[in-house]
C-alpha cells in the first residue's frame, strides 16, 4: 500500500502545499493504434495491432482508439475481427475516428456494427490558418459543417439502438483556435448530438501541434471547463502532442485545470515528436501517491511489446523505462544510493537518493543500479562486493581498493561488474 505514496509532495516555502495537484487518475484513452499507428514508417498490420491491443487491455486501458476504419481497410478488418470474435472485454470501449464527411461517417458506423458500445470520434480543424489556407471556410461555414455532420452521425446511430453510442468531438487545432470559436464549435456538436442523460459526449481538446507553454494550454482548458454547457453531461478530455517537449506537462496541468480524461500513447509514440507519453504521466502520478489504474509493474515487458509492434526503439534515458534510468555512474551517486538502500524501511515511503521510484515497482532489479567505471567512488565498489560476494571492507580498505579499481578502469577504459571486481579483489588481496 505504501507503494502509491512513493514520495511525499514537496512543500513550498511560502505556503504548505502546491495550490493544485492531481489527486486521482484521469480516465485514460490509448490512441496507440490510431495516432501512434498513423505516425509509423510502416503502419501496423492486423497481427501487430492485435498484439498491442491485447497488451493495452492487459495494462488496464478501458478506452482504446483502434483506428480510422474509413481510411484503411486494415483498420476496418481489425475492428470487425475484434467484434466478430468477441475480443472486447465488457469493461473496455472501442473508439473509431472519422473525418467530417458523410461517406466516411457512414463507413465508420458500419465498421462498429454489432459492438455493444462504441465511441465515434468526429473531428474537424478550427484554427484560423486551417480555415483560411486548408478549407477556405469562414467561422459560420465551420459551424454548419459540424452541425450537419454530427446530425448525420446521430441519424445513423439512432437507427442502431443495439449499440450504446458516445460521440467524441475534437476541434482539431484547438490550442491555436480563438477560444470563442472553439466554444462555439463544441456547443454546435453538443446541440446536434442532443447530449444529455443517456446521450454521452466527450469533448476532446487537442494541442494538435504544441504551440505554447503548458500553463497557456491549462488556461485554455480552465476557460472551456467554465463555459461548456451542460457541463455535468460532458466529459472533458485533452489530447496533447509533444512538439515543444512538454506534452506530459501540458496534460498534467490540463487535469489540474479541469480535464477529466487524457489521451496519449505508450512511450510517447505519435505524429512528429509524439503524443503525450501515457507511461510517463501514469508513473509521475504513481510517484506522487496516486494510483494510475494502469499496470506497469513489468515495464520492460511493456516496452518490448511496444518496440516490437511500432518498430521504434525506446531511448535508454526514457523516463522510467529506459535501460539506463536505474543506473548510477558517478561515485557520489552510488555512495548515496548505497546508504539509501541500507536505511530504507520497507514499510515507509520510498526515499532512496537519486532514485525517484523503487525499480522493483516496475519489475526492474537493483542489479543495474550500481556499475563501476573510472568515475565511480568507493561506495559503489563496496556495495557491489558486499552484496554479490559478502565482502565487507573496512573504510581504509575501501579507499585503497577504489584506487586499484580506478587504475584498472583508467587503463582498460571499460566498466567493471561485480564479477570482475571480485576477481580484481582476489588478485589484489587473496592471491598476493
Ligand atoms: O492531434 C490531433 O488533433 C488529433 C485529433 C484528431 C484529435 O489527433
Ligand atoms: Zn493527435
């Protein structure tokens, strides 16, 4: 139970706690199979999609955007297979995306025929540059487009009452759109869907291209949260991208500003610099004492599935998941970590210097924590020899032996593991 209180929040000097913090997990939507997939050199085939879908379900995602069935036969067939083979758990809802065009909407509704529940994700761009350059439409025409296409979707879905339908409407390019236009667009969708009890709607506000600091996005979300109506019947969602490297921060601040749901991809896959990284945001919550309701207790296994399905390797310094994130190279860090492990009470809050989370919580071991190279100090060396070979060195011996190790690693320009250290120790003290 203490695992979810991994670190106490840090008090600020002029007040007790931060003015806002996230106190429970948002609703998550994985768009790995849609936004993540559309950004791959080689989009996933049905088999890879299935493997990733099953992993997303296992992790605990309850809403999964599975594709763009009107745009891709692979996606259409994949959605059909999920439904026909009854592969959607009862607590999981599929989402399918469509552009605002009648033929595409009709094909999308066709794709999810027979599903017990479905979210249809309808979007259109609203920002001035897109209105002017891409579509040649004024604001009134954009509003008419929304009213017409949401109305059309309503008509098609009303004719299929065997499915529980939810509309997700996204004003694409929201963060670059005038707020009063975004609001008007969302209200047009809300009205055309006749949202209310029994007619669920998700309003999803994207950064599409991240264009400002995260606090600006959070201010936009807060304003929408205050103005959308009827607010109690709307789920407010955000979908951030990472063009400025702050996709996770923008989503976190957006939740503090009133968003209830967050969309993203595992390890930040997605268009250009990626969608916001759900793994990082979930584990950030975890280290702040909030259970993310997603299972990353074997992060390496999740990483391998994601790498295999997307073909994109995870950076060795990727937060929480990279190969190097539980490795200390510098001697002072190693020394502090060693002391932290020795002092750590298993029933208390996690508090080991330089390790923001217990590697064991992610299914990783301490084995990779200490490695010895020419930058290492005596602490890391002593720690490895004691843990792996039961050698407890007096302090003077630690100082002396670390000089031997340093000469050795300087000369060989390599790192030493516990086995090589033990051999050097024996050669220095036991075989002399
Ligand atoms: O980034 C984006 O705006 C999208 C939408 C269509 C939500 O992926
Ligand atoms: Zn996107």
